[in-house]
C-alpha cells in the first residue's frame, strides 16, 4: 500500500520537529542548570531565555499534535499494537 503525499510530507516534518524538540529540550536543560549558578543581574535575562525556549517547545508539540490529528497514520505505534490482533467477542 502506498502512502499519500500529504502523509509522507507529514512524516518528514514530524522527523524534523522531533529533532527540533530534542534540540530545544537540551538547550532548556542547559539553561536551567545555568540558572542555578547565575548572578542576580543575569537572572532576568536567563528567565526570559528559558521562557522563550519553553514557548518554542510548546509550539513544536502543538504542531506535532496537529499533524497527528490530521494524519492519524503518522501516530507512533506501540509494540503491543503492532504485534497483536483484535479478537472478537463472538
């Protein structure tokens, strides 16, 4: 079975968004660690930076959720769902 062009593009975008989420998460974690060692003068700037990173992270997750809603076939499969069959109650 071939995948339609929209779903294929969604999968490509999801891969890129996944990498973006990982990158932002790493930056946010580093900023959180730095925040514990920052002077009072630098605290405001760091707080704004972390806030910007969080907004970017939330936006990336919002986009991912939207793609999954529009293209349900792009949802990640769990191991149990892949290997199991649904049995009827009859």
